C-alpha cells in the first residue's frame, strides 16, 4: 500500500442524476409468432359403415315418440339421472302419453309430464321428491280423477320389466303380496295363477314392454353403445324391455374410447334408436359423477307446481320460453 494517499488510484465519482435518467426506457422486442391452434381431434368413427344414431334433441323426440304413444318408460330414480332434456322436449312438442311407466321411484320427470296434461295413466310405485316432499302435480291429478293410477310395489315393477326384457308372458311374484291391498287396488296387475309344479296358487304380474324408453346414460358412442359411471338403477331393464330407447348422454365419445374397458359398456347399441348429447341436462336432478341435484330449483318447482297457475308459470319461465336446452340452462343457476 503506498505511503502517500495521493498515490492511491482515483475512484471516479458517479455523475449526478438528471431528468433524462428518469425517462422510461423503450424496450424493443422482436414480435413473437402466435402459435397455430392445435388441429381438431380426429373423429375416429367418421366414415364408419355403421349408421350413426346421434340426433339433435328435437329430432329424436319427433322421430321416435309418436303422439299418443301407447306406453312410455322414463328412467332415473328419485332426484338422480332423470333424462330431463328429453322430458322437457316432450312438453315442448306436446306429445301425449297413454301409459307412463316409471322406475320404482319417479320424480320431476313424471310430475312434469303429468302437470302438463300429457299423461292418461301411470304405472308406478312412487312419485315424489325424497326429503323435499310429495309430487304436487301427480297428487293433484290423481285426487281429481284426471290421472288413472296403476299402483304396483317396487319388486313387481322390477320383475314385470325383467319379464318383458326376457320376452316372458308374465312374472311370478313372491309369496306375501296376496296379504296386501295391492291385488284389490290394482287387479289388472295382480292375477292368481296355478304353479304347474306344486299346484299352489301364486300371484303373477303381466310383463311390461314399453313402446319407447327415455333414459339417461353417462357416455355413449354415436352407434348407441353406452355405459354408466354411477348407478344404473333400473334403467338397463327399461331399455331392454322397450321396443326402442332414446338415450340422453353427458358425452358422446369415440367407440375406441368407450370400449377401452368393455366390461363397463352395459348397454349394447341394438337396443338404442337414438343418442342425444345433452350435457348438464339432467338438471335439476343429479347426473352421477358429473353434478349434484339443484335443490333450490327443485324447491322452486315444488312451490310453483302446488297450483295450476303456478305450474303454468313454471312452464312458461323455464320450458315454453326456452326452445332449446341451451336456453333452458341459461335461465337456471347453471347459466347464471
């Protein structure tokens, strides 16, 4: 180190800042090319010789459900997996139903058709809204004699549909039902027959073979093969017992995707007449593995449907003023 401080190297002093030093710095960046959008996924089933059964909602109902249909089965159980897009389109097209057949527990799917004045008679075990209460239109129409009710117990309904699916003439019923009031309340469905093997008298119910079934499924391909990601309830029996079925699905996928696990594909295409893609359209009921039921909407329906005037208000607000499912969903909490 030098002895004389003056021999030390001089450290340059910083220049004083001026206004120019505070001006924004212009940074020039070379333009980055916008990447091209990814190509649309290949339609693996395009060009297949197999006919496509995928239809728009209105066309499917118009083509497969004649006005005055002899018997119509509707799928779903309680507030789950109701094919509500198909039901609402039935109301829009004012398709009359001579006999409506529900699963062991109908809900808004049946009540909406009944309240719209489209049903002559119903085969059911129960129509209601679980913990929310009874079905108002079903109750009102049956009490006033505007709806013929053929009440059956749940097991009889299941066995009658299985007999129809198996092309059997009737279904023998387990012992004990003869002790109930059902055979007297509905003699059309409970008949005594002789067991050819034991000679004992047993009750039997006629096989149910609906003309058309309106049923929900989770996914299907365009050919009509379908699967359930949640409970199928009695929907498979409804499909197999019917002359044809219209499927409302959350997603239409390719055949290879659907059959990646073939054990899940429990609805074969030859039972199905049409496939309708209608995401979120079980609303206001639940779609298993996709969305829950809309309890607030169901409560609004129950409040309005308690009277004829209120029911007409509900129809105008949610169905008649909304010609498509997209319009309907936009009017609900889903579209809010």
